[in-house]
C-alpha cells in the first residue's frame, strides 16, 4: 500500500519525508517535573471532566501543566475516583480468556463466546456483546480485513485496536461531545517528540492506516484527522496517556485510555495508586460497568495537597526510572525520591564487613569515586571490589533481559537463567536492589507456572522461599498498603496454604532434630497453617488500603477472607485431632506400654 508520506510527496512535488517528524517540529526538549510547587492555578474547562468528584480540583501548574489537587482530607484507603475508561482493549494473548467488554473471566463453568463474524473477539454474555456492538461493528470488519491480508493470519495488536476504538468512538459519541473533547485535551508531545520515538510512532501510524483500510490522507477526514500533525497528535496522546489494564492480581491484561486518570501527575513516591479491583462492593457509583478504574489514596492526603500517581515501576532505581520517564513521557522527574541523596535500597549493596548495613551501590566503568561506604560501620569497598560489583550488576541485567525475553517462549530456559544468576547476586545485593529484585520476581513467576503442573514437595518449598524473598525486597521499597505489596503477601499466604506433601519417613526423632526443623523455612504442619493465616491477614490489611477500604480489598480481598475462614477451620480441626490423640495415649488409657 502506498504510504501517506509518498502521497504527500506526490501532491507537493518534493522528496518524501516522514509525516511523523515534520520539518517545522522544534528540536527535542526535556521538561523537569517537581513533585510540589506553589504556582498552580485553577483549571476547569467548560463541559469537561464531569466524572471528576467535587472534592478534587483540576489546576494548571506552570511547570507540570495540569494536575489534580485535593479539596478535603482523604484517609489512606479512600477511593478518590472510580470510573470506566473511555476505551479498554484486551491484549492479543488474553482475547480468548477475557471478555472484551467487561474484562472478566467466566465463572460457574460458563464459557466465553466469540463473535460469529470476526471469530477473534470474545464475550462472557450476550449482554456484553450487545453493549459493545456500537464500537465492535466497526472493529469487526477491520479485524476481518486485517487478518485476511496478514500472511500469517495475525491479529492487530492492542495499540492499533485501541486507536481504532478511539476514532470509532468519535463517530459514535460525536466530534463535539465531551467524550471526544476530553480525548483531544490529552497531553501531546508532538512539539518535543524525541528522535527515539519517531520510528515507533511511524510504525504505529502506518499500522493504523492499514487497520482503517484508508487509501489516501483525504479518507482520514471523517475521523477528524486533517493533516499529518493531527495524526502525530493522536498517536502521541495515546502513547503518553495509556494505562495498563490489569487483573485483580495486577497481571497485565491490555490497555485503556482514561482522560480523567491522565490528569494526575507523576511521582516516584506517590500518595495514590491506579488499580482495577474488579468488585461490586464499592459504595461509590456501584452501577458502573467493569472494567472500573480506581484511584486510591496510599497515604493520608491533606486539603490543598496534589494527588500524585506513579507512571512507571517505582521498584526500579533512579537511573532506570528517569530513562523510562524520558522515553515515554519526555520529562525528568525531580520528586522527593529522585532528589533523595541518601542510600536507596533499590540501588544498594551489602556492607563489605557483613555487619548487616547497606552501602550505596558503585557506578562507573573507570575510577569509582567515592567508594561505597557502609552506613552502619563505615567500612569501605576497595576499588577492585567495587568494579566487581559493577560487573555483577551488568551481568545480572543482561540475564534479566534474556530471561524476560524467554519467559513465555521457553520458560524452562528462563528459569534456568534466573536460578543460576540469583545466587551470584545474593552475596552483594539485598533483595530490594536492582536487578536482584527484578530477577527474584521473575523467578517467582516462573516457579509458580512450573508448580501448576507439578506436585513436587521441593518445588513447592522452593516457590515459597522465592516468593518470600521477593516480598522482602518489595516491602523494603514500597509503602505499606501498596497493592504490589498486598498481592505479593497474598501469593505467599496462598502458597503456604497449599496442602503440603507428607514428609519423608525418618528413622529417629531427637530433640536436636526437632529444634533444627523449627528453624527451617517454610515450616510444616500446624506451624505452616498458622503462618499462612497470619500472612493472609497481613495481605488483607494491606489490600484494604491499596484496593480501597470500601471495596473490601477488591476481588482478591474477598478471596482471602474466604481462605482465612477455611484455614482457621482446618487448623481448629487439626488441633482438636492432636488433642484427642494425646488424650488417647495418656497413661491409663493405652493398651500398650508407654515409655516415660
């Protein structure tokens, strides 16, 4: 198909050039966002953001642009905002397992039913299919054409399908509707598009053109795209303001676009979080159709305080966070965490004297100055040892990248990589430090996948130990109540609750053996059940914050309550059984000889 750039070149009779990077685009500029300022002014565009609660106020800051400020006290665990995104799309691998309208899985032995025309999109009910038809009637035809023209019959990715739904939404809602005007009001970085983004924007633009079956730029006019600049704006608004659509356990399921959620500015140390608890227990706006995006307070928020969420993975160290923010959002973060000059557990190493303290991690390929010094005992690494640590970090990052790329295509090989690399990093890097934490979390995920098809006792215990180390790392760098902490604890508690295989027979039992067994992790028998219950209760407490108190911790919180009740009953039965057994063998009640 002839490219847009070629068509434009023919009309203008000049050498073709990419429509993604017009000649009048200014040179790259990078903004700096600071987490607090006193220069904000009230910002209330007429007719927009009607879904924003009255206790939140949009303001415009001279440095960061638009943002959201609190007008009242919010306690942690309070839901600040909940609404259904303008557009949500399930990722291609999840299309056959999640409803494309409500993003739920079928329960009670029901099965998803796919669209009879495109045979790609699936729904959990006829109601969801009917509710989605206003947009899917356009999407259905586009998917059919795409698949029939694809050499391997592949399905368009979620980015292309999301952009298609945005443009078809404009048709359905109307170009002057608040729905479309809120999309148009999203931040675009066309005027400061970094060179690194031009290629990806170009590929996405041509994929969208192909998806819409458009043969010339003129045919984009019905979608409100009158120029190459309009197309660049659309793609920039999408890439800059897209959120990950997640399951109740935070697994990525797809993408969504929410102009309301996009109003919140970023901090690497946020006071709020964006989640999809998937629950019908919310006391506010309970009639909303899933998926419902929630913005939940992680800490107490005061009147006049800006509400900040995190755009990226905040378990990463500052250099990786800044790189990610600049690549996608084109700004440098200067929040409290990024401005912190002390030791950050995300990029720390153990004390060389093994006193239990932490040192700032060494950076640099040549002379490392200053050398890492322990915060506790002030011991210092040598120049040679510091370079060795730097080499270990580099090798660990390479192993992480490789294992991540193999996670789904070759899980055994990925597991082999993480199994060999983690012990090498443990000597110098605490569980909270990168890339140790990232490898631990990937290793845990791979072990849980392997456990699904195995009943091996050693594999179960190894998975529990790996999960415990990952949780230890997460809790060291994320605030109490963060949903990642809560879900990690929930996973650990559920693993501990799995029926453990019977222990191997032992010839003798001595007091010393019993003492050694009590120090083993994970424990066995009643101690294991008690630890599972305690861990699940701790997870539930954190989920009541991260997923919202009024949602009762979301779907995961509901499951944990039921699991705790079941385990407490099981523990009670086990304890009564032991008590009865002891009574039966008490002196005078046994037919055998009992040695005192």
